């Protein structure tokens, strides 16, 4: 009897130790992973507070997280450019890169369809490295897909009345959200996220905004208000400064849903 109890305790301990240690770069992706791994393990979030994936330098405690990880989930080396050196030191079989190598716009989480595709691929990877918990991962992704589908339809329904209203976007960061919700883009002011706003681009954008009667401009929160003011001076246009990471939203399984809901609210208000 005692031997049997010891054996069961050993099996329980072995299974507990076998659960994968997962590290995720940014909050929206961490939220999706948290939904998939619920009941198995709690993924660690690498970048907290207002740390930028583009420019940040990791602290020793963050480097330690990466060293201990069985799987590191991130968007793409070109997106987490500030982490490139650290990611290069991780074994290739421990990396999970979300975006395709040929993609140049790495804000893919702003399209819920992409997160459904990512979740499916991640579950396949987790089942490979942790087959004991296959049933849990399978059950979790079924629920997650249902919740993501509901989120997607709710946002589309909310924005349906605005589908023919032209929207100016400061950078391509919003392309995924615009396209997935069948909204109309009148002008892209800067070609990529982080590009400098030139006088030529400012004047061109003003002309297009006037000619298309665009009354809404979307920009990410890190763009200085002075720059937005220069762009919109003399124009009858609303602006929405949007946090596309959700820095102020509590991390966890509900984060992504709250983030996307907040973005939809901001766009809706801008287009009213």
C-alpha cells in the first residue's frame, strides 16, 4: 500500500514537472496562449509595463525567463527587434514564430482570423512536446475558437454601419483591423510603423483627407500629439489614439478580448 502511494506520488510529480515552461513576448499573444494552456501551465509574459518590443533591452530576470523556457512564442524577429540578440541565442526547436517570413506588417493580432490560425498551430506544437495534456489543449482551443468567433462577429456588427466611411491611418499597424472588418481606408500616411513623417507625406495626406472627406484618423499611442496636431491642422477630422498592445489592460486570458473591444469602441467613436 505504501509503495503504491509512493508510486502515485512519483507519477504526479513527474507529470507536474513535465508541463512546458512557456514564455510569450507581448500581452495580446500571451492572452491567447493563456486560454490554450489553462489547466496545464501559466505562460510567463516577457514584456510588461510599457516596454517596447521594438527598442527595449531585457533585464537579467527577463533573460533568465528565456533561459528556462521550453517554448518561446513571439511575433517575428523584425517586430521584436529589441529582443533580436536574446532570441538568436534560443534553440530553434524552442522558438515559435507567429508571422510568416514573407510578411512585412507584423501587427497580425489585430485580425482575429490570424489568432485562430495561430492558436491551431500552437496547439499542434504543444501536443508534440506535451502529449499527456492533449485532451486539455483540444478542449481549450474549441472554447477559444468559439469565443474568438463571437468576438469577431460582434466587432463586425458594431462597425458595419461605418464600412463606407473613409478612414485615414497613420501607419500600416491598423491594416489588419481595417481589412478584417471590411472598413475603407482613404490614405496611409506613413508606409510602415515607426517611419518618420516628412513634409511631403504631410501635404499629400492633407490633400487626400480633404478630397475624400475623411473625418477619422487612427494613430497608435506612441505617436506624439504634436505630430498629429501638425498633420490635422486646418482639417475637420477626428483623431483616435489607440493602444494596440493593451499596456493598461490586466494580463491574462481576457486581455485580448478587452483589447479588441477597446479598439472597436475607439474606431466606432471616431467615425460617429
